[in-house]
C-alpha cells in the first residue's frame, strides 16, 4: 500500500503558484530589462564634406548625422579616421565646432557642467557629453579646421592621405548608435587654356568744325591719321585740330598711350613756335591763354599745346584744359583693364592740339614737327 503525503504536495503547489504570481508582478511593473534596453541603430544621413580632397592637403571636415537613440550624459561620440589621415598634434577643441539641432555646444579640453570635453589621438577625436543629454533623432553637426569659428577661429586642419582612393570613416563611441561614411581623396584636376594676346592702336583724323574737350574753339581743318595741318596761322587767333585714338586690348592691367614731339614747331629759318605757355612747357593742365607778345622774349610770340578728353589721372584735363607739347612723353590716354576700341574713356578718346601766335611771330611757310604716339599694353 502506498501513502501520499498531502501536506508536502500542497506546499510544493503553493510555492509554484507563488513563483508564478511574483513573475507576473515583476513583468507587470517593468523589472524585466528586455522591455527598456535601447537597441543600437545606425546613424542616418551621415556624411563628411571636405574643403579640399587633394592628395596630402590640409582640409576642413564637416560631419553631419542624425542620432536615432540620442546620447546620454557622460557618453562619448567618437570620430575615427583611417590610416593615411594625419591629425596634427596641435589639433584641439579650438579647431572644432559642435551643434546639436543648430544649438552651439561649448567645448573644452575636459567636460564640466554644460561644456563637452574634447580629446584627440593620432586617429580619433572623442567628444564627451556633459550637462544634458542629446535627444533622440537629434541632428549633430561637427566642423573641424578653419571652418570652426565659434569662440576662436580654428587654425589647424586634418591632412589628407598622400595616396588617392576611397576612405571609410567611422562614427561611434559609448553612445548606442554608430555609422560609417566614405570620402574620396583624389588628385586635383589641372585645367589649362590659352588666350591669344589682342592689342590694336588706331589713330583717326577728325573733320573740321568738331568739338574738343569742351573748348569753345572747334577744329579749323580736317586732319588724318598722319597729318595735323594748322595751315596759315593768323595773329591773335587760335586754331584747334584733333585726332581720335582707339585701343582694343585684353591686357589684364590695361594700357597707356603717350605722345611726344620731336622738337618745337620749327621753320627752316630757325624760328620756332614754343610750347604752351610762353615757352614754359606747362605739364599741369590749365585753361588756354594767348601768348603775351613781349618783344624781348621770343618765347612769348607764339605757342602751342594739347588736351585730351580721356578721364585719365582723375580727369586731370577736365574741361578745356591744356598742357604743352613736349619732347618728353606725355600721357594722353589710359585704361586699367581690357578695352574695346569703342567705348569713350575705355577704348576711345579724342586728343586736341591748339596753336596761337602774335604779330611778332617770325614768318615762315614750313614750320614742322613730328608727333610720336606710343601705346603700351600692361599684361
């Protein structure tokens, strides 16, 4: 005959029931860690933009990514650079900016309060969070190099590998999430081109009756590219002639045109018509004035000079201002960049010449001189 111990059986059943109840209670109040463990995820929209992808060149970096699970206080965000990249010894928090959802984070060598700490090795940069957590799905922007301008402007950049190729960069740390991105290091592309030099200088005659730089005296005879015929000069009556100058040039620094005379207007008898005014050879533009006709001084018996409509040298010729013709080259036209041979004060101008004598000027039917224009491009 078998005897069953009902007391022990009841005790065992009671213990089992108690365990079931406790287990259910624990599960109900949330002590099961499986219900609250953050699951690691991949960083999204992860990228690193370089300011220069050339071989062995210092470059700024701009990391941007979304952190699905956020970052707890005291956890780290670590940037890992593959072999080939050089993180200089001087690279520190002053060369970095960090933004959390567009909010600037203050950085220092060590974390404290709301300040994140930054440490570096030869291949990593580690940011230790402090103060408050980084919310889930936050957008993190990290700038490294001279593009970091908050607080102080960065002065140290990471140096690219000397070998071209695709390099994987990893972002991880003690935070839950991590990710990888790639950058391409390539040789710069050298682009070359040639542009032929363009430079033309054209002198043109001006018809009689034309105006010159606002002078009340219009041109008296028609000129050509090679002749300025004053013809017969009458006492106490000034005569004006003109030529048009045109320059076409692609010289980067423009051009300058000067003019010089071989001598005074000279007759075969030895008589001459001196430079404006009264043989003093004024080089500073002034209003036209008649020769003074002083018997002891033949220089006052006749003179001649020139003007320009160009606005060179802060428009020194103004309106109806004149200087002497001279054996020293005198600037009459200039422009500081390319010119088209058409636009006034850029590609074209008009140069005027004026002569006047007194009754004492010696007779002669062969007063001559030669003008030489020199046009010089500046490349």
